[in-house]
């Protein structure tokens, strides 16, 4: 009887379990099932003897264990070989001698100090530390800037077969060129300074194409140089022979605050290209320091105007725009000038001289006066020294002070065509003292003051009867209780400075009324206030030269005058309080011009007689 597929599967599983190490032990431990007492018919085919296993199958079953042992030994052997290879390579490339050659050794034998400009020999020794010869090796020698072969000015570059590098430093025991500066170590702000820069050669051979460069400090204004610089701050000195000295002198003005230190930096050397402006090799440099000190002999100028001088009815006040008030004088005004000096040194100053000069518009020399000085008309200068001051300036004690003075008159009228005129008072003082190192023995001090001239603004008011453009009515001379009409003409002229925001104001008495007429009707802003009898003419800007080089500014108004019996025999006022105000554009000052009152005595009107001025019954 053939087995069912289920039975064959069970038998097959059992057979596999018999040959499996992992399953056989578990199968043995599994408890057996209890068999049913019921007896079932079972085939007897299983009792047949199984054939013996194939020899190849038996060999495989036994050889598994043998193969596993051989694999472990092979794995251990391979791991040991890898560790040995890594160790060998690490030793070969770090400690052991590989295939890379050892760099040759270089040593330089030379003096530790050399003099600039002198030939120097250097001995270079090269040692090959390898077992084999070095092929195609290069030795590169780079010379520092300024190095050249004796008798040449180029800088060669040489190549020699080798292959490593070494730096060798040389200390110059002396430079081929040296710099020295002669000048004061102290100065006064605004005073001219003088520097003399000398370049000397210490080399045994000529130094070619030498350049001197001077860096100016802040506040220095260069004025001149001898010789003239090739470029600002750069002098080409050419070739300098052994032992030769070349000097450069420069002048300028140094400004700054008291206590400031200014440094002039000088350097000398050579350039690579002819005509170049850059020092390629700096051989020597030097810095000269200069301190700005207080003036040795200080000067101050004070200006005072004489009361009552100048044009009548003219006045000036400070600038309304908030700027510092300038000293303003008027044409024809007398001016008094005081010059105060003070010795700021701790030592005396001897042989002092003070000089004041007037510049700007020309001053009449005949108006210059000084009680202790001498006016030299050839150059408009006033001088004070020990001879004019009775010996007071022969020696100025430490901390001493004093005053000298003079006076002059501003010309009137001013020259035509001058705009924004001014007068400049420049003072200089000089003296001597015991010399100190770095401080000038001859001392100088300066001070100046500018006087601004106000514009010669003129305004006039004229009454008219016969030349009345509005046609006069009423009797002349005027009669009590009868109205007589007049015209009042205003004229404005201006000379030098433009006047801004000009305005003319006036007041009419209660017995005078405005007729509401004025000329010119276009272009002028004129208004009347009936309630208080005021008149306002808003002129605006008045250009310089009005009435001289350009038409005059004018205006006319019509008024009516009714006299009272109390005014019989008098010349009553027709218009009073006439004032013109404006701002001088050059000086910034407020200009005020007052005009005389206009009365019935209208002299200037053609056909008018003085007998027609008084009121009659």
C-alpha cells in the first residue's frame, strides 16, 4: 500500500531531523503522545530495510566540521598579515628611509655687519646628505632691494643648480646716505617756518639717482623751495659722490592750536625707473618735530570811532543774523587805533620794533597822526621803536606790556566803482632775546584787523510847490485856516554795498493830511495810515551804484497843509521823523539814515522865495 502525501511529508521531515544537529536534540526531549488503544490497520511496508546511505552524502556530513576549523585559521592568518603590512608602511614613510631624498644643507659665511655702498663677499656652502647624486637641482638667490653688482645699478637674479632655501640677514653698520634737518623746534601759529634738509653720502662710491621725499604735517602750507621740487614733496638730487652733501631749503606757514606737535617726515633713497615718483629703496629717514607755542610777543588791536564823526544822522548796529559783529566805519569818520603788546617770555626782549600798515582803500596820509610813532608815507606804515617811544621799546621785561597808537580819517567820498570796500590794519613786531636750543633768537609776532566800510547811503526829502507834479492848490505863502497842497519828493542813492530790505518811514503832523496820491504808481510800494498819519515806503533792495551808475530811486507823495492862527509867522513842519533803514549786505550791519524834517521853507523848489515860507494871516 502506497503512503499518502501527508505521510510522505511527515517521513521526510523526520528524516531531515535525524541528520540535523539543531533539531535532533529538541525532538528527543519532546514528550511522546499517548497512543490510542484503538488498533488501526497499518501498512507493513515500513519494515522493509532502508538502503545504506550514499558515500558522497556521508562524506559531506562528516566534512562540515573539518571545513569550519580551516576557515578560522585562514581568517586569523589574513588579519595578522594586514596588521604587519600597516606597521611596515607606517615605519617606512615616517622613521625609515624612503625613496625621497634628503634636502641638501646650505650655510652662508658673511660679515654680520656691512657698510652701505661697499662691496661685500658672501660664501655659500652646499652639502648633499643623500647616498646618490642630485640631478637637475636649482639654487635661487634673491637679493634685497638696493643690492647690485659693483659698478652697476641693476639688480641681477642668478640661478645655480641646487634645491633648498635659506635666509641670511645682514645688519648695516652704516647707511650709504644720511639725513639731517635744521629748523626750530618751536614756532607760532601762522608764522613762516624755514627747514634746511641735508643729505650726505657715506658710501665709497657714487650713489646714483637719489630722491628726497618730505611728508608735510597737517596745517603746513608750502610756499617755496630751493631747489624747486620735482613734484610736491619730492626732490631729485641726482648723483651724490662720496663725502658730498646736498641741501634743500623749503619755506611755508604752519598753523595750529597752542601745544600741537607737527612732524616733518623725510626719507631718501633711489628709484627703479628714471622719472619715477616712488622711492623703491629707502636708504635713510628722519623725523623732525615742531611744537606750536604761544606767541613770544603778542599783539592785539583795538579800534575806536570818534563820537560825532561820519555822516550826520547815520548809525550802524550789530548783525541781526547772529554773526560776530564786525568793526564798521563810515566814510568821513575818524578812527583811533590802539596796539597793545605783551612779552610772553620768561626773559627780556630787546630792540623791539612795532610796525603797522594800512591797506585796502587809500588813506590820506595827511590825516594819519601818532604821538609816539613815525608815519612813513612811502609804504603807508607807522613805526615805533626805542627812538620814537623814548626808549620804552629798547627792553621789554618778562611779562611786560604796553600800548602804542595812531589815528586816521576814512576818505569821503569813496572812490567810484569799489564794491565792499575795507581797510586792513596789519601789525608786526620784532625783537631779540637770549637764544635757546631750537628756539629762534630773532622773534616776530603779527596781528591784523579788518575794518569794513559801510555803504555811503544817501536819502533826501524835498518839498515842492511850483514843481508839484500833482498841481499845487492854495495860497503861497500859506494862510491861516486855508489849505495849501504840496508834493514831497524822496530820493535814494547808494555807492558801494548793496542794501537789503530797505524801508522809509515818516510821520505827518495832525494839521497835514495825505491826499492819497503818489508816484510812481507802478513799481513802488507806498502806503498811508490815516488813523496815525504814518507813511511807509517799502523800497526793498537797493543795489550798489544806484544814483551813480544806475538810475536814482525816487518817490513823490501829495499832502495838504491847513495852518492854524497859532502858526502865523512860523515855518511849520510838513513831514517829520523821516528814517530809512536796511541791512548792509557786505557788513551785515543794520544801516539807519535819518533825514531832516520837511518844512514850509522848501528851498530847492525852483521859483520858491524864502518870503513864502512863513504862515500869514
